[in-house]
DNA sequence: GTCTATAAGTCGATAGAC
DNA sequence: GTCTATCGACTTATAGAC
C-alpha cells in the first residue's frame, strides 16, 4: 500500500462521511474535524467540497468502465462475461467500499461538467452491459427476459453489495463472487 | 381517489423533491415554491421539515409491515409467501413511488424517536423475511444459500424497482410481479 | 390560512498572519 | 501548510399583521 497524499486522505475521509450522512448534510467543517484540522486548512489541498465528490464518483466510474472494457474484449462467451462482471463489482466493492456507496444516491449532487462526464460513463457502462445481456439471449445462455428490467435488477443488487460487505468483511472475495453469481444468474429456486 | 388534505399535498410534494435532490438539499422554501406559497405558510400545516420525512418513511414502513403480516398468516407454502412478497413490493412501488424512493438513502436523516420507530419496523420486516427464507430452505423449495446475502440481494432489487418503474409506467402490475419473480427467484440462466 | 419581516444559526469559502 | 477572523449567502423557524 503506497503512502497516501494529503488530498487522498481527505477524499477517503470525506467518502466515509458522505456515506454516513450524505454529501449535502456533511459540512466542510465535519471533514476538517475528522482530519484533525481546521476547515480553511482543507483548502490548501482541495478547491471545493464539490471537487471531492466529483473526483470520488468519476474515479469509481472510470474504474467500472475500464473493467467493463477488459471484459468486453476478452475471448470468452457472453455468459462468462456476465459472470466476470459480477466479479468486477465484487472486487471494486471490496477495494473501494466507501466510494462505491456514493453511487446509488449521491450522484444527484454532481453539477456541470462532472455531472456530464459521470452520466457519460454510466451510459457507456449500461450500453455495454445491455449488449452482453442481448448476446446471452442470442446464444441461448439466459432466458428471454425483459433485458432492461433484468439488468437493472442485477445492478441494484450489485450496487448495494457494499452494504452487506461492510457487515461481513471476513468473506473471501472469490466465495462472495460465486455466491452472487448463484443469486443473480442461477436463481435461488430448486429446480 | 379521495380529496387530499393540504398536509398530504405538502407531503407528496416534498416526497417528489426529496427524491430528486435529497432531504438535506431540499429547503423548506423549495417545498413552498412547489406548493405555490411562501415558506412560513407551510408551518400552518406541518410542524417542521423533519416531521415530513418522519411521516413519509414511517407510513411506508408500516405499510410494508402490514403487508408482511398478511403474508405471514396466509395458509400458503413458504415459497408462495416469498412470491407474494415480491408482489407486495411491486404494489407499494406502484402506489407510492416517490415515498418508496426515500427508503434506500434518506432514512439516514431520521432522528430521535422516529429513527427508533423506523429501525424497529425495518428489523421486524427483515426478521420475518429471514424466517420465510429459512422455511423455504427447510421445505427444499430454494437452494441452501447464504440467507442474509440472498435476502439482501433480493431486497436491493425490490427497493430500487421504483427507479425502473418511473421510466416504464405502462407495464401491468401483474406482469411486473411475474417478471420480478423470474428474475429474483428462478434466475435468468437457461437450465 | 397566508403574508412580510426577521431572528438565530450554519453554510462554503476567502484574507491574511505566521 | 496551518491557523484566526470573517464575509455573504442561505438555512429552519417564529412573530405578528391581515
């Protein structure tokens, strides 16, 4: 683990607070207190509170798109891609638990250019995921489901995995991936 | 549809705004503006901004617990209870889309007594759901999954259904229920 | 039941000393 | 790079006229 810059420390600290109370309800003074300094001192490292949220969400968004790109170009079947995608969510959840937690709710506080970039990343990700789902159906690997609904349903579970993981950190990354593949792709009903 | 009291109008209005910007980022002035009145006038109908959130979340929480109670005491198999539970989420999502949207993220802004009541309702609901899952396993209707993880995974999808539904309102309630049962219980993989 | 005026506090951010 | 002091805007909520 490389030494964190002061700015990275602040961002990690802020991510933890944003997760707990939300971006809007977390003050710059709260972040400073958690860092053990006075609020104005933060501004030697950041330019605004908004910048912290922007960078946290864009970095995690880029990580998802990069992961998706590797999966997209891998020489494997579509259903294997879908399984690897579950693994991507599990890995990023374990590595960036606090930042991941901001995705479902705090993106609404993005503004201007950062907001545009974020939505672009999200669209890109969802577009590729939709392609994988359609290919799975074409290859008769998954049933003829309503693609958007099934995709949204799967993403919802994966986006909230951080919540379960925070209370169950002892689980092995690979075991968690396997269990989620069973839950989300195979289903739970005995057949 | 019965005529709404002024307070109910305000709560519906606030729910829509809380959903869009979050509770903390929505000001009393925002709510007043949406209602076509000045901010202080709201206080003839409500006692505080906090009260609005408290009531919105407690009412929807009570609706879930009541629905769960009917399912719990119904003379049906455990797996049928699980399926009816999906239906309960679908129904409440369609009837109270905005209020439902507050559950995943805005509960963190509850305080004091309302916070306690809300957590009590949530625990009650999750406890009953856990029982249903365990009974399903015992009856060999679902596989021997990690109960908490499978339960959380299912709930995450159901809690975020409002988001998909908002963009796809034309779907039939029963069709949506059937599709979600397939996604969440049967799985999507061809077998 | 709605308004204007305003209290009392918090917000993000800056100026400038050290 | 950290601090104290502070600005100006915004916050929830109340007082009191109509």
